[in-house]
C-alpha cells in the first residue's frame, strides 16, 4: 500500500470546520490585540497603585476570576466595564485602543 493510500485510509471522511475556525481567528486577531493592550494597562496601573488583582476585584464588585480574565488579555470589554475600570483605576483605558482601530471602523 502506498503512503497516499495509507493516508486516505486514515483520514476521516467527516467534514471539519477547520477553515471556518481559522477565518474566525484571523477576524478576531484585532480584537485580541486591543484586549491585550488594555490588559497591560490594567496590570501596570495595579503595579503603580500597589494593588493585587484581588483588590481590584473587591473595588469593582466582581470575582477575582473575572479580573483574571481581564488581565489575560482575552476579554471582550464592554464600554461599561472600561468606564468602570478607568474610574476605579483613575486612568484612561480608552487610550490603550490604537487610533487606527478607531478610525478604521468601516472595514
């Protein structure tokens, strides 16, 4: 049996959505980039204030797990969350959003 025949015999006949998942990852790349920048701002502000993630969780009235999601840089922040975080941390988290993202909203 040739290698090609072996491969075909091993390959699943089921349809996969690999291509769709790859397209979705590319589409979300920009969102992740912005989320990571916001997360870095949060972490640096916590360092300046001398706070731990638990302190931020208490002041925001959320769980420590939620703060952990924020600082991992994979969270899709709502405007409400960004405003509340900016207020509690006394900083402007909106400046973490690159200008090219804001100006290219009509893509």
